[in-house]
C-alpha cells in the first residue's frame, strides 16, 4: 500500500509506525486508519518484527479526528469513517470481543508501545489507551474531547480508560473532556513512564529493543493474549489455561534455549 498518512520502518526487530500528517498535527482520517491497520498487519505477519512502536511525526501524537472531516459529518448529518471495503483486520479472530475497532490491538500477538510525543486527543487518546504499553513526554496534553463536540466517548474509551486509571479519574476525564497533561497523571497507571521530551525516543527505543532481544517471542505472544483474555475468564479458568500452556511450551525450542542460557550465564538467543 502506498503510504500518505503514515510512515513505517523496521530496525533491530522493532517496527515503528509514525502517524504522519504533521501539517495537521497528525489528525486522524479514514486514510490514516486504513494505513495504520495495514501496517499493523504487516508487522504481525513479519517474523522479524517482535515489537511495534507507534508515535507521531513532528511535535504531536494525534490531535483526534481531522476538523475538516468533523465538519463533513456535521454537514451530512451522519458519520462516515472514510474507510473502504479492503480494510485490514489485524488481531481479528483471537476472541470475538476483540474483533472491533481498536480492540483488535488485544488480539495481536505482537506488543504495541505508544510513544506519546505531544498533543493526544480524541481518537489519538483511544489509540494510546489500547496500546499494551505507553510512554509520554511530560508536557504532552491529552483530552477525550468528545464532550465538547456533543458526542459519546468513542471506540469503547469508557470501557478501557477506567481499567487503566480507575473509575473516579476516568469519570473526571470523560465527563469533563478537559485537557490534562501527562505530568498530571504521574502515579495513575496511565503511562509506564513519563519523561522529558528529548528523552522519549531513546527511552522507548531502549525498552522496545530489550523486549525484542531479551524476551522469548513465544512467551511474549501467549503472555499478551493472557493479559486480555483472562479479563473475560474466572480465576480458575485462567489458572487452568496457564497450566495447559506451561506444559505445551516446555517442549518448545524457546524454553530449551532459555534454560541453556540461564545455566551458561549468558543472554538467550531467541
């Protein structure tokens, strides 16, 4: 696919997807959505990719839906996602409840890290929340944004945000649609780390490289699936499934290499 709203590169087994409409602060469009899903599928299908990082070009992450698109919806009196019938389906098929916009992140076998480098609102906040891990520049501003447009919290944000920051904080952020900074969320659990803007790229790159090189890809895949699937199981079923996987994976090459590396006091080579 020819890319016009995103950029993509792979290095050291880490794929970077860059939302790339800097002249519009990386505002979301149907084209960006189409390309983003296609690139996630490309990364998922590439055996050389073990981690995906998503960030924004320039000084913004994603300021939400493009204002021109919002004006078009208002003029038509209805929503047009701007996506065609050939939309990729990354992560679909893992569990029925994950076969939905942005929830498909939970069905991916590859972990996704959001590097929030600047303003992040609306669908940009949705994207960050559905990532597995989140890092932010301290001064980045964030907002759900929907309330000031007369809209509902979009794409299940009212489901995912309370699970990240708790119901009381989520109620504040969703009911008010107020702007807040990444620094304000220190200790909330929304971000894995909040750093100075000039440190963000290096911090995320180091974390992603460690995941890609030091952790068994098989272990990472099943652990990610368990993180989300177990939210829909009772504890007994979660214990039983982990026991089944343990027995299965102890016969696989990654386990043998992990044990060998441990005994030889060296980093594993997965």
